[in-house]
C-alpha cells in the first residue's frame, strides 16, 4: 500500500508587514532586504491567533480539496517549532477544533524540516495500514520568538500554515522520504531558552531566534545538494526527471544556489518566499498548495520537496503528484 496527496491547503494571517514598515523600526531598507533575501513582505498572526488556529484554517482548506470531512480523518501529525502550549500538543488542539473523532494526534519539532518529518511519519503509517486518512500540517507563529529590534533576523521570518491530506493508493504517491540531522551545528541557528532550560533572571533576549547567517548558508547549500543527489540516486533518476523543486522558503539566495548546483532552471522551482518570508515548517506545504492551486503542478508530475532547518535538520520527499 502507498500514500498519495489527495488535497492541499494553506493559510496566512491577514496582517502584512512590508519591508518599508520594518525600515521604520530598524536600520534597514526595502532594497537591502530584497537584495539579500528576496523577501518583500511577511504575514504576522493577530493577538488572538496561534499556531493551532492557523493550522486549523489550512487543514480545512486541504480537507475541502481532498473531499473528506472530519469523520474520515484517523491521523493528525503537525510539524511546528512554535506550539501554543507545552501540552496538549497542537495536533490535539486542531483535532478538537475540527471535530475529528478520537485518533492518534501528535506534533513533532524539527524546525524548518518539520513538515517533511511529519509527512514521512504519516506516509509510513498509511503504508503499514495503521492509518487510512492522514492530515499532515506544517505551521508556525515565529513572530512570537523574533526580536523585532534585531535587523539580522526580524526581516526574515513570518507566520503561516500549510497542510495536506494523505490517502491510500495502489500506486506510489510519496515515493520516498529521506531525513537527517546533525546536532554539532546547533549553535548556528537556535532559540536559547525553552521549558526545561530557563533564562536567568537578568536575561533580556528570552527565547529570540539566534542565527549566524553566513555559516548557515554554507552548510545548507552543501547539505541540500547531497540530500537531493541521494534522493535521486535511490530511485536511479536523473536531475532532469524532476518536474518541480519545492524547497523550504528560507531566502532566494539559498534556493538559487541549490537549484544551480542541481542544474535546475528557476522556472522549475516553486518560489513563494517573497510573499511571506521564512515560515519554517509551514513554507514547503504552503509553496506546494500555491503551485497546485495556480495550476502549475499537475497530476502525474514528479515533485521534489526539500528543507533544512535549525538543529541542523534536513529532509526530502520525492512525490508523484
């Protein structure tokens, strides 16, 4: 038995923060941000919005596209770095909001690779008969852990959610997922405090994102090149077999460098970072949904999803859509 994507969905908060607005708060400019990241705007969650509420909206869109309702879902997996609560996990909160009957519902944390990790888990559960209709979500409210006075990070991140519904199929949809991580690089991209590691009383940075951008860029491009090569070799495929590359939307420089190393023209790369910035685990499913709904991605085409995030973590999914 195999799993196949039956429907996709996404949700972005209404509030938009442009580069020009950020330039009134920190020493930056629209030109500087565009040149270094490709980002033009980012969406920021309202005070009453959370990762669970964004996830719920994206899930509804994916379920509508797949033609399923709450009673059909028997597995929920959410990839996120910014959960509403320590517990219950985000998947449980989404389950309650959507009225989904009792079923396995869990969240996992792999930073920007979270959605691909979640997709891999759901695919395996369908393939083994443990689930029949899986809701897989990547969602973040990164604005809650961004230091809006730090121009090196505040220009990069935004909020959003993307989702897919997986159903069983007689022919492969998700051909394979390849996951990896290396904790030796943890000091290049991280949030310094959490639940068990508490900030000292005089700390003023709480859990804000910390990043060494140049070092992250170098490791990301090299790692993604090896990851994609490994994925294609596992199926004895040439790079030219890929119809669409759907990368984590970190910034255009990483995406362009990865595409160049793979000898893929940018015309075959789904690029959405300009519209919402780096949304971590949400970026890959949102990019997928964007290209499905605007008609670029057609049934039967071969998709390569890839992501790289703090940890470091990385992952790819080869999918026959």
